[in-house]
């Protein structure tokens, strides 16, 4: 399933900064814009996988309701 997020990039001195607007904590920096874009994708995948693992542990503790949620912005 493809998901879309908003990547923000900013040049700061000799470095490029990048972060995902919708998910706090997904950020990176690099010497080139290409490097930041690649690192940001990796950081996002790692955060999403970590969240899945943490949620599985929480779900295992008891009964939960799990369902898809769609929104229009």
C-alpha cells in the first residue's frame, strides 16, 4: 500500500535538513539534497516499522479495536 507524506527540505549553511511534516521525529541532515532525500526515506521506514512493533506489543496486552481510518484534507 502506497502512502504519501510531505517532505520538507531546507538548506542551512553547508548542510541540507529534511523532515516529514506529518510525523514528528522523522528528520535528517546531509551535505547534499540527494543524500537527505535518501536518508529521509530510510528514517521514515524505520519509524513506521518501530511503531508497528511497539503497537503489536501493546495489542498483545489486551483487547483492542483495530480498523482502517481514512481522512480527507
